[in-house]
């Protein structure tokens, strides 16, 4: 066993479904707060195209909370994979406009985990300066071939 | 002052073949570790690409190397990312291949070439007893080396509770007459990154934040970055709902402990300890002491070793008192040291009884 993630962890006391009426004093109270925040952020995205991110690692969540949140958001249609010094995934959740982003390093260790509220995740877009460079390079190649 | 041009971080990334997206990823992970808003990652990536790659000098004094071990285990950013892409680690006696006079020459060269602009990281306290003989390297005492290195530093990061507040060497009776960095160096900006050891990502994140912005972060009254030390462990603890509900573990193997109830009555120092353990956690976010079933020891606070038993419940009268007087300071005030153990024991038991009394009333 060489990695922490390989140590088996059993999550105890996990409710079978998300109960929105769970009180803030119980486990899962934080999930209701995240879902409320997402609703506000989605309204803002719809109204003014304003994007937002929630850093899941900055929140005091238990392993059970994380699973509850995943269940609450569900799975959407798009699942993008990015190879940049390790794998990153951008998965659209079942809530349109809410993306679950995971960044992993070359050893597959989790570096960052975010919820991005956007039409598509920022990191997937090509950068304007790189597009310019690519256009120039392609022009040069075409000229040389001609 | 040296005229050696500084390489920018962007230039270093190009040389190392690091793509823009990979760097955004690195910065997003670092922003997360630095408790910055998540959208800052991309902004930071852009800013860092144009920033000069600073020289870093790391000095270890009276310490156990736990802080450095922690530093090397940072996941975001990793020390490799930092060293290859963002900083130039010019002297570190634990990591560097050179030894003896070659190592000493590397230190002298780094200090001369980057005079006035290098980042000085210090771990360990500085013993001043016996003319500094308790900690020497290259024929110089820790005190002499620190004063010389501090003179040309742009900023000093005191890493660990020993460098920040004196730590265990400073604990009563402080046989080596040890002091924290802030007691030795004057006139230089000092950032204390306390903890025994500090969270790896707090060390690297503080360093990265300084490199990104070129400015000191907002600091608390103990010179610690508020981004990491702004909240108490208690306020961010996932067991807090049990405290609020009055559910406490009474021993380490009772039903309450098995149910993950609050460890307050078992001596947890979370309410008076400011650190990021409850949110950033340790070992790549695997866990933190309270999640592993043990109360917080308060290791990132001044005089944590002299504040009584780790297993005695605190008095809520001690909460949120930044200028709190430690038992050791009380002893000094009353002029007694011989009965230290006895007085501390009484104090801790008293605090426990007070808490118990409050529980009974509730």
C-alpha cells in the first residue's frame, strides 16, 4: 500500500437519500447551504452570465457530506478529461450550469476540487494568445508546404 | 546590490515545458490551499508568469526537522513545483547536495547576489545561552547566522512554533535560553507560520502568496497570515454541531467517542487555537487530529507547551482572549518556578471542574 487513498475507508451513518429538511445541527446541514448558494449563483449566471466557483476543500465537510452532495447534484451529459501534468476532469452535474471539477497531479493525487457555475469550465477554453500563436504557426506551415 | 537579472516564473515554465493549463491547475490548487477565492487561481497564474523567480534561503536552528519534513510534503503546491517553477531555493542544509565549506559558500553567494530581495525562511528557535554554543554551524552560532542573513532579506518567514514563538525549547525552564525569530531580528517584516509542525500547504501557500503579490499578507496580532490563522479550530470543526447540541465524549473509548461527538471535555484546545487544520487537513486532506479521534493540542499558539494538561477541559473563560496569560506567565508574575508542575496541575483541574460545573447547570 503506497498511497493514502488506498487505505480503505468506511463511511458510517450515511443516510440513503438527501433530506432537505435535515437541520443545521446534523450532518448534512452544510450541504443544504451549498445547494442554496448554488441556486443563487445559477440565477446570477442566467441573468448576467456571471460565473462563480466554490472551493469544496475550503468547506468543513465529512466524507459522508461529500457523498451526499454528489448524490444531490447527480450526473449530467458532459464529462471532459484534460491531460496537463496529471488528469483533470470537468463533469457536468445533473444541475445544468454546475460543473464538478477535479484536478489531479501526475501521481493521481487530488490537488483541487471545485464546483464551477458557468456555461462551460474556464480551463477548457483555449487562450487568445495561444490561438494567435497557433494561427501564425499554421500560416507559416501552410506557406512552407505551398 | 547585485545586478544579476532575475528569471521570471513564466520563463522558467517555458524552459520546463509546463503548459498554461497545467500552470492554471497548479495555481488553482494553490489558491485553494491559500484559502483564496477559487476564481483567483487563473488570475494568479497570469500574475505569477510575469513575476521574478525569487531566491530563497532556508536556515534551520534549534529544531527537530519536523517543520522541514512537513514543508517537503506539501501537495499543493508541491515542493518540486515550487523549486523548479516558482522559487530558486539557493540554500537549504537538509536538501542541498553540497556540504561543509561548499555549502557555506553557497549561502554567502546567495546572500550577496540577492541582497535586499531574498526570502529568508527560518525554522527552529535561537538558543542564546552559553554564548550560543547550543546550536552552531560553520563555526558560527545560530544567533550570528540569523542576524547576518536577516540583514539582506526582503522578508522573513518564521516557520513552526519554535521559530514563531520559541516552541518547545522556549518552554519552561528554557535551558538553552532560546528565543523566537521576532525576539532577535528587528526592522524586517516577519511572517509567523506557526504549528508543530505547520500544515505543509500553509508553509508553501504563504511563500507563494508573497511571491505572487510581493506584499505581506494580512497578519493577526501574532504576525500569522489571517488567511490560515483567522478562524479557530472549534469554529471550523466538523464536530461543532455536537458541541452545540451538548454531546461530548467523556473518554476516548466511550459511546460518544465512537459516535464522533465533541472532544471538548477530553481537553481539546480547538476553541483557543487558530489554525487551518479543520478545513485544509493533513496528508493531502486525509484527516486532522480531531477527525482521528484526539483533541487539538493547540500547537500553533504561543506557549502551548506551558498551558497545562492536554487532557484537561478548558475553561470557557479562556476563550477568545488573545492577550490571555499563560500559566507560565502567571508563575513569572508571582515570582515562583519551583512549584510549576503543581500549580499547572491545579490550574488545569480547576478549569476542568469549572466546565463540569457548567455542564451540570445546563
